[in-house]
DNA sequence: GTCCTACTTCAAGTCGACTTGAGGTCAAGT
DNA sequence: ACTTGACCTCAAGTCGACTTGAAGTAGGAC
């Protein structure tokens, strides 16, 4: 597989070098090795970065994301954890959907304040009880 | 409407008093007034807190959430902004859905490492390009 | 040989969102 | 009168996720 310098990874991923070093330090991405001092990555780093980005925007911490990578070690626990995370995500998706609908409504609602709009308030109540 | 002390709000919302004070300072919730030194809230605070909670888990900053409340001031801009936020949310929801599917798959996938699983990698690629 | 560019380390700084702690007020109970 | 408990303010601390800056190295162009 092709070897990549950090600059190349920065260019192709848009992730700053400082962040890449930080992720490596945290064990989220692994450089293949070193050529002298400088890190050498391979193509798989982009997949990991994609997963990190998506995971972050899903509200997972870097530690949690790191756990998802841990292929070695107890796979049993790992898989249960993944399913758990999927459930968490499901709940989040529901809440976001409610929020999105609320915003869409508020954007066209004639009420002076969104908090005075019955529809918006109902939506909020649902979000509060459901989440 | 019924007047509530901060302790009551804490009990019914689960939000710590320190956080309530902080939100008030940031202009996210307004106490109705003061009775002596102590803050007095009314029932609408729960709706606001619900919106804040949902908004936070949707990845909005407190500043952004504060803007959503601003009923006064240019309503035109406000509504466009709300629609924009709704679009952002839509994108987020798509990404989360992809992530959730990826996790669900990984939870049952027989591959040793999730990164070796073709399905998982395809899902990631989609997430990366779509996000 | 020295300049440039791309990399390196390590410590410290930043930012958002809170939390914690010290010290004070006030009303009610004993 | 005094203690208790719920509240207050304000400054400082914490935590996660990075970023920034200073100082150094390694390899190629001139």
C-alpha cells in the first residue's frame, strides 16, 4: 500500500497536522512507522479519519471512538458496546429529527415568538419526554 | 403562572443550579424576577431547558441556541437562520444514520477487525463523501 | 556550506461549557 | 439568639479537544 507523509494526509483529508499528531498520541490513528523522524501513513488512515469525524459529530468522545477500533481484546464486549452505541445513536436521531421539524416549523410560523407557538411548544414537549 | 424557586426547577428538570445560573448569565433562560436575592422562574423555563438540551445534543453551541430564542430583532434573518439550522440538522441526521448502520453491522460482522470488513468500509466511505 | 521546506518534540495556551469553593444573605425553626 | 438550609455572588478550576509557539532535525537545491 502506498506510503504517505503527513503533509499528503493533510492535503487529502483536510485535517490539520497538529490534529493528526494529537490523534496518533491518543491512539486513534496509527502511523505505519517512521522514516527517520517523520511519520508514515497508509491509505487506511482516511477511513479512520472519516470514522472519527462522523463519530465526533455523533457526539462520541475520542475515547469512545478509540474503543470502537479496538479489534483485539474481548470482542464480545466490544460488539455489545457497538450495539449499545447504535441504540444511543437511534435515540439521538429521533431527537434531532424532532428538533429539525421544530426548526422548520419555526421558520415559517407566524407567531411572534417561537415559544408562543403551540406547535413549537408541542414539539418541544415531545422532545423533552422522548429524550 | 406558578412561580418556582431554583430548587424546584432543579428537582423537576434535573439541571443543576450552577447550570441554571450559568444559562441565565448567558441569556438562555430568563428568571421572571427576584424575590429578594433569589431567582424566580415560571413554567416556561422547562420548555427552554428542553430546547437547550435537544439543541446541545444536536451539536449547537449555546450561542447558537440563544439566537434561536431571539424573537425580537430582525425576524427575517432569524427565520432564514432557523431554516439553515434545519438543513444542517438534516445533514447531521444522515451522517448519524450511516454511522448507526455501520455500528449495527459491526456488531454482528464476523470480520476480526471492523476496518477489515468490506461492508463497514463501504459505509465509512459513504459517510466520508456524503458528509 | 547554507538555505529552504517539511517535518519533529514538548510545553503551554485556548475555547466552550460548566463546576467548585469561599464567603455572604435571608427566612424559618427551636 | 442562634443554627440550619436554601439561596446568592464572584473568581478560579476542570475537562475535552485541539492549537500555537519555540526550538530542533533531516534531506535536497544551489
